[in-house]
């Protein structure tokens, strides 16, 4: 069956990005974030290659992701951290799958401690340092240190936090979070400490601690929400032309008639749309790459189709493939044109595109 769209995953580029991040982190452990099925690229496949590159610790968000990753990695002794922590009723499954929960609140600490029932179980403690998402407040962590019976059966292997503005290096919250995290880390001197995400790695050595947890820059997104020459393209999304047609001057294209041709315009109708992960908001700034040039998307993106200006482009014919994301149209640029981020664009790519894996 002939496919009309194709997603190519370059595992060698993934490995190269891992090496760049590890070098930037000064040799600090790189623990990849493979949550959301490795940002939609396949957590088992991604973790398998990153294991070959030396990664031994991975982060997932949902319990189901952790169970699936443990199954995919088989008998390899990977450490899998569960960012959701201990949600109601989850403790037995967490232990059975050999996951390490990231404890985000005092009730989660109490639940995991109670589940231990006299045994010692590993845990990561998440301290919020200014993002106000998950995590204990610093004063709650201080309470724990003053009441160690609440940690009686827990081995706190690591203390972590998460940077809110690392992609903006000059944002004052970065320094404030670093100072607060240093206070939290000092409460647990025998644990390892982790703060930096992809962008945080490039803030400098003060942010590296014992472990860095990159995500987007492993998968091809720049650490500053813009293309970065150090980061290789991991994902290429292409789709075929179904039809070309000539639109007379004065006629509109697509739903809502949001684009009207000001001159006679030749367009290509391409077999990709928002059901494939191309944001509906890609018009009017969105472009595709074809025949050596960026070509504008005209009119609203439909569920399965979009229209592209191919006036004076003889190569545009049914069956020819256009690049939606890739080396000539970087992930960050495609995302920005649609008013979103590389994170969202990657995780929205739908499974109906043919998947092709490139590897040495």
C-alpha cells in the first residue's frame, strides 16, 4: 500500500545530540526524558539507542509509560524515574515494575513510606523552586528533614527540581531557582542532585549538579526555542502531492476563505493536515520545503490536506514529496510559524505517517 506521508527517525542524529549534550554538561550524567512516548517518536526505540550510547537513567511521566518502558528494556538494569510520583492506588504497580517514583508532595512521601511496610524503597524528592507546578515547597522539605520518621523506610537517592525559564538565559528566575535548589540540595547532602533540562545544560556548570535531564534537544529542538547548529535534525516529516490546480485571481482557498489569490496561482494539494499533527494555525506564516525553496501554505490547514503555492515550480506533480519538518525546515521554525513550540509540534505528529528508521 503506497503511503502518502512519511516520518523518518534518524537514530544516528539522536545519538549525536546525546553526545553534544553530554559534552556541554561537562561529563555530568545525561538522563533522557522519554515521556510522552519519547515526544511521540517511540520510547522503546529511543531508549534502546540511548542505552547503547551510555544512558542508564530515564524519565517518564505516566505510570503506563514506565511499565511499557520497563518491558521494552527487558532485563537491562535501567533506572526509570516516574515523574507523576505515587498516585492513589499506584504503589504496588510502581514497585512491581521496578520504577523509582518522584515524590512531589508530603502525601506522596507518606504513601510511599507506608507502602514500604518495613522495607527500604528508593525515591526521588522533587522540590519546587519557583515553577509552582509539581514538587514540595522548600519549607516542606525542611519539615521532612526535621521529622525523619516520615522517611523511615525511604532511600532518597536524588533531589530534583525543574527550571521554568531556562530557554531565556537572562531571565532572573533562573538564578533564583538555582539558589533555592542549592538550599534544597544541602538538606540531603548524601543524595544526588538534578536541576537542568536541555536549555539548563547550556546555562553553565553551576546548573549541572550530578545529573541533567534533557528532552527536546535530544530530539532536534534547539535549547533556546530556535534552531541551533549544534543540534542535528532527528525527525523529517514529508507528505506527497495529491493534485495540482490553478486558482484564478480573486478566488479563495480552503475553509473560511481566509486566503484570496491576488493573481493566478498554481497550488499543490498535499496529503497532510492537522490530523497528522500540522497545526491548523500554520497559515498564514507556515511554509513547506520543496524543490530547493520554502513555499508558503495558502489558506487554512484542513484535517487531511493543505495547499501550497507552487507557482512557476515545474517539479510539483502528484506523488512528489514535500518536507513539512526536516533539515531544510527546522522543527523550531515550523513550530514558531504555527505559533507553538517544538515540544507541542513533535508530540502532535500522528501515527498514520509511514515510519522509517535510519541507523548505522
